[in-house]
C-alpha cells in the first residue's frame, strides 16, 4: 500500500454482506422487539423471533443500525438462524467472543464468520460484531 494511504477497514465481502441483511425491517416496524446496543460503538439492533414447540427459531425479523461489520454479522446471523436453538446461538456467541479476544479459533458453529477476520485487529468493531448474536439470544429468551 502506498505511503500515507490508509488501509480500508472493509473488504468487498463485508460490504456485500452488509447490503444483504435478511428479514430486515425498520426500527418502527419492530417496536417492542428485543433491543440490543453495543456499549463500545453505539450500534443498535432489534430482533423479534417466533419459536416452534422445541424452542427453535421459525421466524426472524431484525432492524440494524451498525457499521458494515455489524451489518455483515447481522446478515450472517440472519442467513443461518432458522431452526437454531438458544443453546446453538449461545455456543456460537462464546466461540465468536473467544475468537475476537484472540483466545480461540474461527467459529465453526455458524457458517461464514471467517469473513470477519479483518476486524480481529479492530477492537472498536468487536461490539458491533457481537451485537447480532447477543440480541438474537436475548430475543429467544424473551420469546420463551
């Protein structure tokens, strides 16, 4: 990279995912849904889920106000949430937290999270990346 030129924080894949968030609605449409906020960056999102008899996700709706890393994570979370349980979401959240903290490998319990690797050295973005899974887990608990 040329001297004086800053490295871009987002890859094309991150930006592509950020533009493809599934089950996206406006914040107003999700009034009363479970809301989460990142203390580190101010990102916020709302998630509403419906569960089946086994407490697995059968419907998901989300509203996202976050940087491209948070939006990309919301896209990955939403794209693979159907049929998941609180235990599965919790396991992924634990793997993701360890990976971001440098104490674990790339999460294997949820597809696609490896594209977030450029954020490993951007600690200020970690809150936005964790937010979709934290909010989803809280939404499942609220729906039970």
